């Protein structure tokens, strides 16, 4: 099998059109054929990230795509990562390392430097792999961002690669999305588009065919594939919280959704657990009765802690603890459970400090160095293996660290309260290993023999989307 393109870019008419899954599916399909393929995303804006083999940080979606291609994630797969810390500012990560904290205006001027980093990574991958499948970001029709664009057509023009355009029919208005996007592009950009993909279709394809014929006649470009809506996928989300319904099990777990929640993929395996009812609680909602409340990670811990208090969730948490409920804090959530959080240099936002919720005897200082590591070890409270990864800039100290959550190679990690009712950890992905998931749920009060295997669930989902995307690959091979 010879794939007709050295580089192929997948762009979308909107965010969440399905670019990530289509790139992953194409990588899996090509890898099945023995083709040395690699995923690439020039610029990603996401708070879900992964640690790479070279000790860097990339978008979690690119780590998933690497798995689809049978590769270990590397920082070259996502050379520019933006991690928003406010509505107007973000941490800028170049080649896996923190470069600066910038507002939107400053970053716009910085894009010429960022583009150089993008092309540097692209050239390295080009020398190592037979095919590069590139994912765009957002939409190429965002006129206000076209100047110095590095994420969509700006990149495609720089490396002279073809583009397929994906639209989500489940949102409605799919033909307007496609035609409208084309009309916003220059003539040279329009010529780059080799065809369209209509994603998440459900229904009778015969009813869609008149629209497909109209679209092809209107644009002069083919519809390469109409892809089905797939339910029950367990794939790492790029940023948006999964809206698919979770299992309606007997054990109630609540996750308060913070404005700058990070790595909410930590909870994917809980969504898959048949004995768990996982519920995300958003702004304006009351925290319902629960067996376990998990405070998630945050890109701006001080601001999110203030926001949590404004929601009245601190009082709900206090009541939950008073009546014997268990609490786990992960990363920023771990820091919130302590007595004090100090950000003297304004790393995550304006410099300042605040009292924590006060249930763990730890104090945290936000520092300049980011810890990035993949780890493994044992649970301190059970005979169970744990695996995970650390992405944080906080250093915590205090007496409760003497009751760790985990024992890693050469060190202890995390903390537990004296009554063993609360636990905190810097480890993301703690529920992914079946043994750790079972042990953590048992600690919280659920005794279950079920052990969802996160790795196998991802593999099964990657194979499902690859099978569904086979018609697209067939159409590309015929071009």
C-alpha cells in the first residue's frame, strides 16, 4: 500500500468537529498497513496534557494519536501548546518546555517565533516518517486569526500540503458550515482542500444524498466520506469535558468542574466503571449527595479556589466531610485541600496567596520550575500498582505528607488526613491502572471486583474509529 500524500492535514469547520479522532483513525489505519506514520499538531490550546518520552509536555490528544500510530509520545508531535490560565492569558509551551506566560496580544506578536519552532519539529518528523497526518486547530475560517496563522492554513501554505475539511452534522447546519468556511478562504487555500468529510451522521443516508450532490456541484469538491456517530468511545478528550452519559452505578462520585480544570481525562475510567455513577457539577449547580468528591486539577489554583468558594461549594464539601464522605484532591485540587497556597511570583495569575480549605496539613508554594514525569509505584493504603504522570509547578510541605498516598520509585507521594478521610496527590491518571482504580474506590467505600482497563478501552475505541474511517482512507487512496 502506498499512501498518496507525504503530509495530509485535517482541518475542521468548527472546534470539536472530529479532527482529533479522524487523525487518530488515519494513523491507526496506516500503521496497520505497516506504514511509518506520525501525528502532528502545530499548535494546540488545551488544559489536558501528557508527559512525553523526552520529558516534555504535549496535548493529551496527540498522545492518544501517537498510541494509534504505535508510537511513544514525543514533544515534536505538538511543538506549541497553549495552556490558558485566564480569559486573556496562557502559559506558552514550546518543544515541551515552558517558554513564557503571555496575554493574547503578546502571543500574536510571538507567533513568528512559534512558527519557527513548528517548522523545526515538522522537518525532524519529515526525516523520520513516511507519512505525517496533521491536525488543525479550531477553524481556518477565523478571519481575525489569519494573520501569522500557524495552526491551520498558515501552516498548510508553509509546507505546501493538501487539506481535508471535516464538518459535524450532529450540530446542524453542516452545508452552511462547509460552504461558509470555503468562502472565508483565499483562492490558494481553497485549492488545498481535496474534499470534505461529514462526521457524526445518524439516520438514513438516502435522505442526505441530495444535499451531498448539491454540495459537490456547488463547490466542485468531493465528499470523501460520511462517518457514523459512534457511541461509547473512551478516548482522551482534547479539552471539552465528555458529555456522553456515564454508567448509572450505585456508587456516587461528584467532580466539581472548575473554570480552569485541567486533565479531566483523569476520570475517563470512572465513566467506564459499571458500579460508578460519575457526575460533573458545573457553575450554579448544587453539589448533590455523594460517596466520593474529587477535586480536579487546575491551571490557576488560586483563582479557581476563590471561584469554588463563590459557588458555595466549600460549604457543601464541608458538609460532605462532616457526614463521613471521602474526598480526593488531584494536583490543584490537592493544593486546595491544604492550609495555604502561595503564588509569590504570579506564575498562574496575579501574585498572591490564600488560605486553603484546611483539611490537609500541607502548604503549597507555586514555583518557577514545572515537574514533568511519568511514574509508577505502589499504593500506600493497599497492595496495588499505580501508574501516572506529574505536571505541576507547586511544591507542598507539611505533616500530612508523612502519610503518603503512594510509594513511587525512591520517594513517597501525596498525603492522607489523620482520619484517612481525605487524600491528595499530584499524580494524574491514577485511575487508569486497574489495580489502582479498584484500590482507590475501595478506600472510598466501593468494594467491587470490576477493574476497567484504561489501556484496553482506548485500544478498543481506537480500533472502532479506525474501522469506521476506512471509507475515508479508501477514498483518499483512489484520488
